[in-house]
């Protein structure tokens, strides 16, 4: 079982560049979310989706865009990267919102110079 | 808003020692509580959960009891192994938005043979 797949695993960007972090799940989960992990701050929710066509903001949404055109995919877009967005990003999914039982991808480490 | 506070790490133990990692929460009402574990280089995995006061979650020898009187959900294990070395995250689902999972900052556990 693939579970939650994130690509790329590592990326280096220059300030102002744009990129998309990909996330795909093969468990037919309705709920998907993006977190960033920073030292001393734990995981913070960026955006989430409770189903195809529905997205909402989390705790730290500024600088990030998302869309959910299919159940399987939930890409995270950085339109103009900033050094403050250097972080490890995790995608997670769940059969439905409200369970707290998330399945995480292996993470994508992003460095913005 | 709701929040989770964990003891700072790292927690350093010898193999077969008793483990306690403290977690307290601030929340409206009685949220569901969770412990997640992150092994090196991997995403987070759900370790255990409790959904109401006095519930005890358990898995792989780990236990945590939901104590509403002390707003705590401390993680315990009677005899740790080197393979338990990881970062442990306490988390809750707030009642005001059950689509969000709020994490603590994480506690690193290092177990030496």
C-alpha cells in the first residue's frame, strides 16, 4: 500500500520562485491536510480539505494556496517563496474530518535561500 | 484558543527504564486527545487516543489516561527499548472545529542500550 505519497522529498528554491508540493493518497480518504514542522514549534496546520472542491485555512495559511479537484490529490502551492517558508512539510489524510486519526506522508524538506 | 503543552526534551533513558512524557492541554470542554510518534526520517504515526474523560488509550506498551481534573494526558511506558527512540507529539481536536488537529511542540526520546 502506497498510503500518502509526497513529492519532492527535497527542494531548494531561491526567494521569489514558485513551486508546488504534490500530495496523493490511495485510501479514498475524504479529508486531507498540509502541516509545516519547524524546530520548537511542532506541527502547524496550513490548509485542509474535507472533500473534493472544498478547502479551508488552517493556522498559518499566508503564502500558500491549495486546491482539491480530485479525492486523491491535494497540492500545496508556494507562489513567491520566502526564507520564512523554509521548513519540512507534511501531507496527511483521514477517512473523514473530526477523527484525529491522520495518515502522514514522509515529508518534503524545503529550503528557501 | 485551544493548545497543548509538552515537556521539553530530550528525554534520555537507559533501556528498560520507565518512561513518562508530560502533556497538558487548554481547551473548551473535553476534546479528544492523541499521541503521535515520529521515527527518524519518517512522517508521524498515530500511537494512541482517548475520546472522553477517564479513558485510557494504549498501544505497543504505551499508555495514556485522559485526566480532566488535571487537564493532562501523560504518556507512559513501563520498559523502553532502543527502538522507541523518536519524537512524541501530544495533540487534541478542539470542539469549536473538529476538522483541525492541534499539536504540541513534541518531545524527543533517546534510549541508550
